[in-house]
């Protein structure tokens, strides 16, 4: 989320309304997250069949596994890393993400 906010600042879009949709976790967790993030947070029910949330799950799992087990083979992450916004722009895709 910090990187998203920095990206918005870099593109001078941080003053515009930005919605972030997250899956509800629990009253305390939701409130903590809402207070932490500058953009407006929209909470979606876990049972919502949102295409965006399903897509996020497909991306989040390989990233999480790469973070938890960096040495483990992760073909999904290898494909995704070329899509990440990277330091140095598009010329450096897959590096310094």
C-alpha cells in the first residue's frame, strides 16, 4: 500500500479520490486498516464474487509465497515479476521491484 501511495504521489495523483477495495477481515482489523491508509477504503464481503478480488487473489498468493519462501521455485511469480512497476521504469521490468 505504501508503494501504491508513493506511485500516486510520483504521478501527482495523490490528491484525487482513490478507492481501495479490500476483503473484510474483522471489525478491529478493518478499522485499523482504514485509519492507516490515506485513500478511501471500501470493504467487500468475503462472499462477494468480485472479479477484481479474484484477480487480486491470483496475484497475491505467488507474491506471498515468494516472500515467505524466496528459494522455492515459483513459476507464477516469475511470470508476474515482469508486470511489476520497477525502479527505473519499464526498461527495468523484473528488477528492483
